C-alpha cells in the first residue's frame, strides 16, 4: 500500500495545464522525492516498480492533454483509464470498486468542476484516500 | 557516408535548428521520448491533434474578433486553451504569442488581438511545415532500414 502524501502544486500563473506532480512516499525512505513535471523536468519518465500496475483514472476534457498525460502515466507503468468529464470519472470509479489507487483530475471539467468531483469521491470513500487534483 | 548516416545527420541538424529558433522546446523532446514500439505514431498523433485544435481555435477567434462588439472573454478563453495545448506539445513560439495575445484580451485591445491572431496563424503554418519536414526525414530513416533516434 502506498500510504504516502500526494498533492499537486499548480503553476503560479494559475494555468491548469502546467502541472507539477510531486509524489512523496513516506514508507520508502530510500526513494526520497520523485518529481515528474511535463515540460519542466529533464528526468526521463521510465517504468518504475512503485507505479507498475497502479490503476489510475485520468479526467481531462482536453483531448490533447489527456493523450499526453495518459502516455506519461503509462510510461511510468500505470494502468490508465482516461475520461473526459467529472461524471464519467465518478462512474468509472464506482465500477472499478477499490482497485483504483490514484485519480488525476483537471480542475476545469465540463459540467462538474474538478473540486466538486474530488468532494464527491471523498464522500463515497470514507477512508483516507490518495487523491490528486 | 552511407544513406542512413546522412539522414541521421540531417535530422540531427534539423532538430537542432528547430530548438535553436524556438519552434519547439524541451517539452517536444519529452514527447519524443514517450514514443516506443507499442505506439510508434504517438508524436504524429499528438501533433495532429494539436493542429486540429489550433485550426478550430483560430477560426473561433477570427469569428469573435469580427463581431461588432467583441467578446474578449471568449477570445481569451480560446487563447487560454491554445496556450495550454501549445505548451503540452512544446510549441514554444505559439505559446509565447499566446502570452502576448492574452494581454491584448485583458486590455480589450482589438487591433492588438487581430495582430496576435495573424501571428498565431503564421506560427502554426510554419510549425506544421517544419514538423512535416521532420516526420518526412524520420520516415526516410525507417525506409532506409534505420530506427528513429531517441535523442537527436
């Protein structure tokens, strides 16, 4: 189990497309901090035991961003379900039961704002859950 | 020098040119690194998506700017989308024009916006031609029995 703290810091200019993903794994002290930043990091994404088989739901209404982010995550070894709306995200989660470990949400989603999706997920999943916005 | 080496040299020079002139930045290199045996057409796919988007957005922006009363918020949201997707694929010049374009929208400067739109259009055409040249060179390498270099 991961049991790490996962959060996202947005680009200071407020652009939802400029994402810096910082993952910290508390129970693996030798791992330290891994930073995967599309466009800003010189680190090459490579399949990683931490991510292998990790089931992820990616929600982004922009087809291009969705394609690129999905590929980045798959390159890390994740199994990605890509959806384009908050509603699709919630229904994908309910059909996946407990196997999804990570949700990556674009903040600006049609019809349902990313924060609202996150709130609804939290209500359904009572235990503390790694959630990425 | 055999054909393959010649082509590799050409593609290396051309990639260096694209980076030097700011047509693409490191994000484009990152995209190329994502290409593998399971998805050899990944970069072409993403780039095609981008240009489809670009065309739609440019048309929408042109229509909006032709109106008697310009809805600058709408133009701005189109520019914002283009700014985001150009950043995603590493289209640096287009991205930079979008930054200036956003300022014109904020200032409600119609002439400035029209100028920026013309620039965006110009940069899109240039990038499309340049990337087509790059992809053609890659196809030639494959046809000559080589594989696309991971790093140029």
